C-alpha cells in the first residue's frame, strides 16, 4: 500500500520554498509611521532647531536639516531591506517592489512632518509644545510661505 499525497501538497511545498520579496505594505506603513512620529517628536522637542546652529557643510547643510533628511532615508532602507535567509528557504531576490516599500515609508514620514507644519499654521501648538516656534516651522518648510487657511466659515 502506498500513501498518496493530496494534489495541493506539491503546490504548497513549491510556494513555501519560493524566494520572498522584501516588499510588505504593512511593514512599510509601520516603518513610515514610526519614522514620521520620530521626526515630529524630535522637532517638537526642539532638537532640530538647536542642531540647526551647527553647520556640517557651511553654507548649505546644517545638522538639523541632516537629522530630518536621514531619518526617512534610514526608514526607507529598513523598509526595502531583504528578509533574512532562513534555513531550507530559497534566497530572497531583489525586486523593483522593494524600492516601492522604501518610497512609501519615506513619503509617509515626510508627510507627517508636513502635517506638523500645516497644523502649526492653523492651530497654536505652543500651548502644548513650547518648542514649536515660527523659527522651527520656517526651518522645516525651508523658509517657504505657509498657505493661509481660513477656518471661520
């Protein structure tokens, strides 16, 4: 007597051994939210404004801007990183979708900082966060004019 395997068993074994991509939408969203909250919190605690006085490349790049630049960059790298190689599994391969995970997480992080700048223009956040000053908002927005929002109507 021979044991027979169900017809789906070979298909399940083949898909279990298939290489995995690094792109995971839930992971990209989580990393983007964490990076965005990190950028908002270090900005609202006054770290970015304090570090802005230290120039890395004299006329162009301050430490405050570099800090805000590298957080989404690192988040994008983590979101697009390949998963670890597990024993018995095929080695994961790079796909263009991996870059998409990094772009999503970086865009979410940057949009959360932009939301802070917009909220500071509409609501006085200094009652809760005393370091959210007009100087910080001009630093975040690169001295751009804030759009006027009329909430009276």
